[in-house]
């Protein structure tokens, strides 16, 4: 029983991190109907940026998110404006898969040249600290990462629900033609929305680098996990992706604790296959698809 409860604690903390990673992917799909295969590479890029700035400035990695977020926002907006916007509308959905995969490969190559392929990690002084609460271990970095994920998701929710830009995004998602007739610049909204989705990779990358060793090829494993979370939650549903991330985080932790750690990775692939066969729209796709 102790092992199960410890796994539930670890899975919950990890699920919050997956939720943050998947929120950007979900937002991009909700706005543009684009499955961004480069999202994992953006997360790894965020990890490398945080690592480099931490080594240079010695500022806490969590605070460095304030610097890396604007950088990745502009990288994402530029990606949409220069690479995705010119695609013909009739073929945009299919071609965007090829374009974003090419971006992922390009980022992987660039990071390999700059940082080589050696596994790296972000190592603040408290990386191995933990608290003992009622006999259970709570890792300090994972707990801070969980709080950061909650904070970022709340900020993202407030942007979408309480700002003029958020209303423009939701109008574009629900009815692009009507939104344009009301004066919404769909191209600008798409660029800013894509940038916002990629900007979440700054926080996700910092967290990822703190809890997991990484190299430029880490994005392959990441994108498979993110796609599992997004599909399980329902394409376009941020709330659904948050719930799915918690389910997958806890599920993988329980499998790792009760069987063997090697099977925890297989959990994501098994769930992805089952969901695609049984309910392709995910848990919440039928009701909330198209509504952020």
C-alpha cells in the first residue's frame, strides 16, 4: 500500500508537468487544426536555453522562464508566419504535418551541432532535495514543477477567457469565417496563437530539464507522449488534456511501481492505440472539440 501511495504522489506531480507540455499542443490544434510535431523539439529547445542561461547567469531555472518564454513565443510566431501561413488552405492540414516534422528535425540538428548528443541536465543546488511527509517522499523539484504547471495553466486560461486576444482566438476556433467578418485578423491570431502554444514550451522545457536528462533526440519520446495525452483528452480540449495528463502520469507511475519501470513508457503507446481504435476523439472530444 505504501508503494502505491508513493506512486500516486509521483504520478500526480508528473501528470501536472505533462499537462503543461500538452497545453501548447492542444491550443495550437484548437486554433489552426495543426498537429504540431515540433512541440517536443520546442520543449527540448526550452530545456537547452534554460540550461545555458543557468550556467551563464546562475539565476534559478524557474526564474529564467521569464526570459525564455518571450524567446520561444517569437520562435513559434515566426514558424507559423513564415512556414505554415503560406500553405494552401486546401492542403494545409496534411502539409503542416510535414512542415512541423521538418522543423523538429531542423531543431534537432541545430541542437546537436551546438550541444552535441551527450545527455545533459539542469542542476540547481536543490535538485536532489525532498521532503518526508507522513512517511512519503515528495521531491522538491517535482513539487515546484507541479505548482509552476498549475500557475501556467491558470494564466493560459485567463488569457483565453478574459482578454480581447483570447476572445479573438475562441471566435476563430468556433467560426473562422464569422470571426473575419467581425474584423478578426485570422492570420495574426494564428501567428500569436501558435506563438503562445510554443511559449508554453519554455516553462515545460525548464521543468523537463530539471527532472529528466535530455539530449537533442529526446523530442521523439516527448512528442509520442504529448500526442497520447492530447488524443486521450480530446483534440482541441485544454481541460481534457489536463485530465488526460493526470491519468497518464498516475497510470505510468503505478505500472512502474507494480511491475517494472521499463513498462511505464509502454503505457503511453498502449493507451494511444486503444484510444485510436475505440474512441478516436478522446474522452472529451465529442462534446468540447472546437471550444477551448
